[in-house]
C-alpha cells in the first residue's frame, strides 16, 4: 500500500483552505488521507471543515486549542495511517502530480528518509515571483529528475532550502525521537530535517511541485517576532557547533554567517546602522562574499548621510 497521509495544520486560514484542499483532491495519486488540525481557529474554519468532512471520507479533522504548528503537526503524525507522510501548510498548494512523483521516487529508493521539491514563491494574487532552486547554485544547470544529496547534513545546515509543504517522509522514519520540537517557535521544520539528515539520505525532486504564498502579514514575518526567530536559529546551530566532528567546518561557517546577516538585516530595518555594520562585518569575516561588502557599504553610507535613509 502506498497511502500518503497529508497533514495540514491551520489557524485562521479559511480563505486559503479551498485551494489548498482542492489541490490534494486533484492529485493523480489518489491513495491518500487528509488530516486537518484546526488549532483554535475563530474565522469559521471549523464549520467549513465539517462540510468538507461530510462530503469527502478521506478527510479527518482534529481540533486543538492553540498548541502551535509544531505540536499540531505532531498530533497529525500520531493520527496518520499512511506509508508516507506529507505536509501542506493551509495557505500553500500542490501541482497535480506532486504526490505521484515523490511516491515513485521513494519506491525506487526505499533508503530515503525524506524527499522535497522545488517550489514557486507567489504573491497573494498567485503571481510567480521566483522558484526556490534558482537561489541555489548547486541546482543550476541540473537536468536530473531528482538529486540524492551528497552529505545531506552539511548541505541542509548550510542551505535551509527545504519548504515544509514540499516534504514527503517515509512514516517508518518518524518516531518519538523524530518529531517536530514544540519548544521551538521558528525553524522547527529545519531542525527536524537536520536530525533526519544525521543518519539517513534525502533527495530533491528537481521540478516545481508546490506553490508557496508570500503573505506580508504572516505572523512569522512580523518585526516583533524576528529576534525570537533569530534566537531559535542560533540555538539550532549551537547544537551542531558542539558536535563539529559530524559536520564540516565550512557548513557551520556558512550557516553562522547567514545568521549574522539576519541580525544585520534586523537592525537595518530599525535604522540601527552601526549595529547592522557590526553584524555585517562579523558575517563577512565568518564567510566572505562580495554581496556582503555591498550591504556594509550601504549601511556606512546611511550612517554618514542620515538624510538619505
């Protein structure tokens, strides 16, 4: 049996759910179940899901009381009956052959713990901005249908490239030691992928199979959350810095450099350019790149010429 359990955590995403759920029902792989975890929505989601549940027997609804996305996904995993588990955020959607493509890959390579796909970044009007893999030089010029990653822990630590809504995991690899960490309020998905990469191979589907909506007002993008998010990333990196023997120093430097860039960007957004310069220089010395010099020079200019901010 190649049943896929699709887990959707949702909180006040009623306007996006029809497209999200509809993209699952339109899959050309129809052996699936949908586990919707409604985490205390107050926008009519509960009533909407009950109607879908009555019309579609493959839908199950779990209601929670504000446990957060990590724990909501964990509850969905506990309810899952599929050989494979796939995740879809309530405001994202899939292309028609997403599940069949990944199931076929996992059947060909049963050693894989996880696969993920390329995806499009979209405006709220569903206009394409750019696809994810275009950001990463490692995927440029590759015509392969899929790519089994070499040294996956090194790669995913240095390149937080995996979109949660693109992931499929063989269910047998998920147990109590391989669930989302509910103590993390950010990057809990990345942290789980890293743990899986520690001892298992993973692969990338080299085609766009998912649409990711860039919502400016999303709770994960508000300024009030940014320092908390950076602290979560820092705590994840600290774990691997304490176990450097299992990962390359270059991967750690790249990841740390990106974190420092994040702090620079945070302070830049507050017009605190001296702090932005400080973190920008730290990022540059940790892992030099030309674009960082341009950012530092821009911050220096804004400091000297404040009227041009």
